[in-house]
C-alpha cells in the first residue's frame, strides 16, 4: 500500500481528515445563477467580471490556483500585477454568453499538472503576460466575429510573442492534514528583466453580511523575529490558522466587503473594502488598506525583479500550528520532495496493470490532475436564494418564476466534481456520472459519495427527479446514474478488492424513485416510448426538443426510449448483484427484466404499426414526429440519436442464473408465455459464449446494419472517434419544412455556424467523449456474448474484418490519439496552434476539451472540460492493461 493509499484509508476511517483542504475555489463565481438576483435571470449581466473585484460574493469564492477548506470558510490564492494591467489579476477572465461568437469562453492559459486524491501534493501553472492584459480587445474583437469565424483567443492578441510572459507554478504539499506548504515559482520566459507584484492572498468568505448570527472572523498581523511574516486567521467554527510568509513582505489588510460606493454610488460603512488591495497596488491609494493591519482579507506583497530566463521562488505555509519554530527551513524542501515522490509511487501503483508509453502516462496523469483540481465547494440553498437575505432588499418578484422555484428543498454545502470551474462552475448531473469513472480508479470513496449526494433528499426532488444543473434543475438529462453506480462498484472491486454493496444498495433504492419519475413523466401514451426532451441531444435534432413543436404534437425519441431501456438493464444488473446476498431483490430484478422487454418491443415494433422507430429500409433508428392529425413522420437524421439503442445491452451470466433460481424461473416463464415480446429483443434462450444470455434492443441484423454506418468513415467513424452527426449530411442535409419555415440539419465538423438551439447547435458534427465511451462499453458487452467469431468490416469498405472487442479497442485508440503526439510530433487536440505544437514550454501541457473537431480532432468548446473528457484516463488504462 502506497503512502497516498494509507492517507485515503486514514480519511475513510476518520483518523485524519486529509480532504478537509483542497482546490475547492471556483475559477469563476461571477455571472453564475447563485449570484444572480436580477428580475430577468440574466446572470452574466447582473454580476459581470467588472463587479467581481469589488463585490462580495454570497455563495462562494473564486481565485487563481487557490485552495480552501471543505466549507470554504478560509481561502488562499495568488494575485498578480505586472505593472501594466488596469486591475490586479485575481481571477480568471473570459467572455460571457453574449460576448462570444460561440458562447461563453475562458480567455486565459492555465494548466493542471498534478494532484493526488487527498491533495497531499498539487501543482498547476498559470501563464501571465508581461504586457497589459487585453480585456477590451478580447471583448470587442469577439463581438465583431460571427458564427462562421474562429474565436479570438488570448494568443491571437500577440501578448505572448517572443515569450514575453511569466510562467507561474503554484505547488502545495501537506505536512499533515492541517499543515499545508506552499511553493510559488515565477519564471520570466522573456528576453528582458521584468518586475512582478506577487500577492499570495488569504481571506474569509463573507458569511456575516448575509447572516447576522454569524460572528465576523478576523485576520491580524503577528510580530515575528524569525525573518518571517506571520498572520493569524480566526473563525468560530474553523478555529485558528497561521500563514507564514517567507521574508518580510508588505502586508496589506482590508475587508471582504462590497465597495458600494464604486458599484452603486452609496457610502461604504468602512473605508476598507474587497478591492482595497487592488486600489492600493494599482491606483496607489495608500489609505485603501487598514494601517492597523487587521481585516478579513490580507495579501503579502512581494515585488520581484526577475531577470531574463530567471526563476524566483516564494515559500509560504498555512498551518493549524502557531508554534512552528522554523516553518520554512530545509525540512520544507524535504517534505515537498517526499510528497512528490509519494505521488509518483501512487500513480505507478494505479498504472501497475498497464504497459504505457511515456506520452500516454503523461496524458493520463494530467487527466487525473484535472479531475482532482476541478473539485469545487458548491453552496446553494434555493429557498434562501429565492427569499433573499435578512437585512437585504428582497429579490424582485419575477425571479420566483424564472428558474428553480420548485426546488425549494435543494440544499448543497458540499465538495462536488465540476465539469469545469470556469465555464461550468456548477455540477451537471449527467456530466458527473462520467466524472466518477476515472475518479473511481484513484479515489473510489469520493466517486461513491458523489453519486450518493445526488440521490439524497436535499438534492433529489420529492417526486424522484434528479437536479440537472444550476441553470435549470428541472431539465431532462439522460438517466445514466445506475450505470455509473454499477461501474464505480465494479472498478473498486477490481482494483482494490472491495465490493461495497451497501453503497450499491443505497443508491439503487433512491434510483427506484427516479426510475418511476421517468416512467410517469416521459411516456405520454403509455406505450413504453419516451419523450425525454433535451437529453443532451438538442444539438443534433431538427427541433429544440424542450420547446413546443412548430408542428404541434410530440416526438417519440429513439434516444429517450433507448436511455430508458439502458436504465432498465442497469437496474436489472444491480438488482441481480444484490440478490446474490439478498434474495428479495430477485423480484425487483424480474420487474426490470419484464419492463425492458416492453421497451425493446416498442422500439422495434410499436405494435407493428407505421410509427416504428426502426427504419427497415435505411437500417437505422429515427425520432418519430406524432402530428395532431394522427399521422407519423420519421425525422430521418443520421445522428447519435440512432446509435443510442446500441447502449441498451446487458449480459446475464449462467452462474448468476444458477445462484438465483427464482429469477431464472420467472424469466423462463416470461419467455415461454410472451413470445410476441421476445422476438424483437435478443436471443435469450440460446446461450452465447460461456452459456451467457443477452438482452439488447439492437441485435442480429439490426446490430450489423447500424455498425455498418457507425464504422463508415464517410459517415460516423472519424479518425478520432464517433461523430455526433453522420458526415453523410455534409452533402445531403436533412430539411424539414413546416408553416413556411425550413429546419435544416447538416454536418458541421467544428463549431456551429448558427446560434439556433435545436437544428443548429454547437455539438453538431464534433466528437464528444460520453457517448463514445458508452459505445465502447456496449461493443465490449456484445463481444462478451457473441465472441470472436462475430466479425464485421472495420472500417466499412476496407475489407478488414474485426471482432467487436477489436473494434472497441480501435475506437478507444482513435479517441486517445487526440492527445498523443503523432508521427510529426504534434498533438491533434491543438490543431494548427503552433505554440502548443512546438514550443517546449507549451507542447506537453494538455487540455481536455468539451468536444472535438469531427475531422481533425482539434479541441473545441470549453477548454478545461476535464469532466467527461477525463474518461480518457480510463481508456488509456484499459488499452494498456497487460
């Protein structure tokens, strides 16, 4: 057992709380729903970036390369000033939704380089230009660009030309669970000496302004004769902490309070406000900080003069101990060295079953680092948010009907895995189901807690719905949480030898409520065909499926129905696993078995009528439009919607049937007595390889015909994964005319050329990892049943025959190679970005984008979307297993 695993065990056994401190600061708190008290729900406009330096947040904090405790009482991050910027660089900048030609977009360069599950060692990099940060240029240029244009990025401004920037590395190492060493290394990459104000900053999240019962904390200066600066931070529930700073920097104290005078033109109750340190440094207002050296926010001002190519290092230590005699002596370096070595040993243990190239190890390690750095404190109490705070003006009445008003039970005060802490600094429920897959490899306890949190009564709606995401908790996301729970359970069982059936049972019981919600809310005619709405597929359909259809009527969704089939099978698999020790679960397993047969029959036959979702001529599944006059129109878009049926597949082992005779008896009775259902599902009577049984929506001829399109490089099969929309539509766009309007779906390999939601949205064409990952698992399951003899041409038309396991591996390799250096030494993820391809200070820094170009694999969308794209760490693990 490695030292990191020992720390995880200590945390699990509550012997030490190693996870109390971590990278839990957001990278953007401004412009979020939580901070929005506007009448129209325009979160970005109500609380813009320009307000962020001056306005105290209500629900969280943000910062650069920062940490906090698990309830975000006390925060630490760096601030910077290059002598040119109009404001301190205290937080990450980007464009709001209306400022960017392709939506909101971060305009900075920062990279997560390393992290361990207990955050015993962490490292990240921020690149800061020598010149003034071009805030206005980024906004104005992007406003001028249309949907056909590329986004205008920070690199395009020229501020990084001739290496005129600082590389700022921030590292943390824990001496113990409450004693954190901080090492900040500033490298001048330019050819000239430059000065930099480095301001490590410690502050308390403002709770006292919103809750009069909260005692105001305080930070004060302590005199020291050790050649150190020491401040003491005291808070009622956290206790006392001390920040030791190397040397004797100038200490700047202020309050984490809103500068009402700047923002609203009214008097401040105190001259010391949130932007006081900014005003002192940038505007030379010497009275902006407290000369008594006390407050709720403090920065240590280091003025560093750094020669060309030189590195300057600053050491600090945040501890629960006031009696550290020499906190920054040689033991400081030895602790760092030890933690780095332990991190290496831990990841070597993780990869012990693999044979990986150095480049694959590098990509996997940074993927894990991104997953861990994207953990965030998420605080949101909907009832309080709707009502407003004591002593403050109540929120405007219209907000009561804008969003989340029917989620007043929702109460989050947790550390949650975020898709991205700038573009999506809030949890997204179906994203998170994919996050837990790589997280389970390195920290199954945290992965399990994530899934358990979502199903607790302070998250889950009383009606059984799971909250989708902050912008609209009531939206519909694919029901993949039973799948995620089972995968986490199996990953932990395989890697660590622990079969946590209590976790599995706890989640299963709550998902029974969620499954019932789906059945009651999304099956209009009671025919087991579902109309799930959005389901993450708004981008590849003819219409915005969350809105009223221009034709009237409703859609029967191929993907919505298939997701429910998959949900049934996932719940069946969990029930069978639990039934081995608790026979009472055999009954519920039978229920899901039977329900799946009805869904599969509906998908394939719809009672034998013309409304079938399977098109026998095309050999593909389509959504079906039900018109008010009773007619049906198949919406023949070749998209991921027609591939989702492949995901509804499960294997039942013969050994399981032997152990569960009650379930086996009921299954065989149903097969004998419901022949009309079994013929449209899969072969359940003839045992497959190893006497297994197969349940699947798409089987036999349907499976082959879908795979022919899936593996066709002129359709779905890109060099870098499966496209969301078939390339067939590049020359054959699908057009639907109604009421004088035309709705068109064509193939676009990169960002959308339109801002329309539904019909023309930005996932069209590009490759995204969640469905690709599920398709790989589905192919592996089919192979598990069909064996090596079932082969199909891959790619279609190549003459090369592969079994389904080989195809799954081929697809995995195509996805992985997005991030790997090719024969030319370039990484497809960076496309034609020369600096990322050739510069030694950029080329090994990996970003895990939201989605990828459908033809060349270049990264698109949110650049730090290490959430669902982080599953590449699991793919690398699988492909490298010995």
